[in-house]
């Protein structure tokens, strides 16, 4: 048995409330860090994660060829600001790490307002929000500010200062492997490269960490590999470095945007009909009031790398509100108020349910296929007909016996019977214990 918890505990339970607070606490601890696709902010993030799970840290040197890409220079930043003609800091990196365009090159000079405007980014439709902007692969500099701040700029000249470095270094990623009963692997991946963005970044990280903590306390059927990587270049690098072993990955999820109050969205793998696709659909159909299952498309998060035709892994993307579908996306409004413990906890338990079913979704062969076996003499059937009280659901037993022909998984049986997966699993366990089922080696 993989998990002893219910498929999705109610969010009103004390344990769920506590889980939400623990998840939210990790998000809060990671929130102030200025992260990027390389650099010390990413390393600091992994060190905090290491307090929870024993991550193995990997450093890939700048210039390393990873398929059609090259590992970029490492970026770090200490300070940045814009001063007006009175020497007052009107935009200050110390107040928000989103104020700097990520990967900005160092600069210190006085510029005219006309020149400065070419390096400023705002969101006019949300004048109090700071946008998140990057320039990873083109060397330039820039500042992000609220549109209201922008409207206050009246001077003819400003001082700009960015104390950053863009030099040969390393791309860093973290990995945690939990061995199971089989060498077949489940990949759980999340990008850890965004700065102070809670939903798009930190919610997925926190849930992945606590899933790993739980799995490390048991012996699951599958082996589980958790990777904390910079977006896009990180998954490309990881796939390049681990190309020889990628075939071990049989199922996977990319976790992101799981802390807001939106309905769940699952983006299917490129294949579209994999076991992980079917399990997520089943869990959401049975536990979510409203949700969306969308087909794969070659844009989004790292699932598009795992699902590239050369790998075509069974990896989907699990979200609440998808990227770009909420106005707070990639802005300072994606903060500690936008995500809430109850929603992160709900997302965590959905993930737990998905992995529980995945780990227990076996195929069995009925060892007594010519008519029903006598269940009563094995203690699997009520001694007195007509009684309804029984620890085992006898209809579940009959369904499992009838469909365990080496073709149906337990999930297939649950869906066809209309019964809960847990009931089908309990029936299969009882039948297996009594020698009436044999686990198939084919899945």
C-alpha cells in the first residue's frame, strides 16, 4: 500500500489546515530571494530545500553544449537603483527584486529621460503592479516599475546603477531520487528560477518538496525522481546530461501555478492517452467541482522539453490557473496574498491522490477464471445473505474477479464499475491475499 490517507481529505480537517500552513511557510521563506536561471539566488533556494530533503546539487559549466543550446553565463546581482536629479532613489532593487530586468548587464551612468525610457517596463492597465521581465540571451539592461512611478518621472537626467555580473560560471540544478520496488521512474519536475513570484514558481516547488518528504518515509512501487531546475534551459540541460537513463522514466508531472483559487487544469502529455493522463483525469473527475483537461501544445513549461519528439515522455503539466490566464501572472501581484494555504493544500492532496493511484494501478490475472470462486469459505462473502454490513465491498470483489484477465488495470476496473479506486484496491488486496489473483508483469 502506498498511502494510508484518503484520496482527497476535506480542507476542513485539522491535518489539511496544518499541511497548508507548512506548504505556505516554505513559500514565504523562498519568496524574498532574487532567483534566475543561474547564480547564487538559485543556489540559495536549493539550500533551503535541502533543509527538507537531501537534494543532490549539480553544477554544469558555462559553455557546455546541451543539444542545440549552450549553457549561458552565470548572472548575479548585488544592487540596482535609479536616482533622480536630487540624488533620491526612485526605483530601488532593495525594495523589490522585480525592479530589475532579470539578467541585466552592469551599468553605472547618467542618462537622459529619453534614453532611460527605452529601458523601462510597466503595466499601464495595472498601474500599481511591477512587471517581471527577463533578457537571458541578449545582453542589455532594464528596470521594471509601477506605471504610477513612471508617470512621476519629470527630470531631464537620471543616474542608473546596476551592480551585476555576467560571467563564465555554472548552471545549477537540484535532484532527489527515491528508490522504489522497481527501477521504473516517475519524474516530478518544477522550475525554480523565478524571483518573487509565488504562484508561478514557488507553489510548485513547495508541493514537490512535501511530496518528496512523504515518499521518502515509505517504499513506493515506482522510483521517484524530483528535479528542481531553471525553466527551459534547465530541462534541456537535465535531459542532455541524463540522456542515457531517460528511458527509465515511465510517468511524470510538471508542477506549477498551484496556489491560487482557480479551477484545476491538466495539460496532457504529447501522447495524450498515457496512464498519467488517465489518472489525473480520473482524480479531477471524482474530486473537483470544475476543471479543464487540455491537449498538449508545444508552449508552456518544461513539459514541452520532456515531450519533444526525441523523448516523447509521458509527462503532463498540473496547474490550477494556467500561465498567462490570470492578470497577476509575471507581476508583483503574484505575491503572498495571491496564494493561500488552503489552495496549496488542496493541490498537494490532489497530487497525493494521483501518485497513490499511479503506484497502485496494477494489472492482475484471476486464478479461478471458470465461474466465480466460492468466496464464503475464504471469508470474503457474507455468511448470511441480505446483510449489508461488511468491511469489504463484495460488488468490488466481483468486478475485480471478472475483469482481472491480464488486460484491465485497477483504474480501468474502477472506471468501468463506477466504483471508487480505493474500494477496487481493497478488493484486489483481499483476493491477492487469498491466492485468487496473480499480479501480471505486463503493464
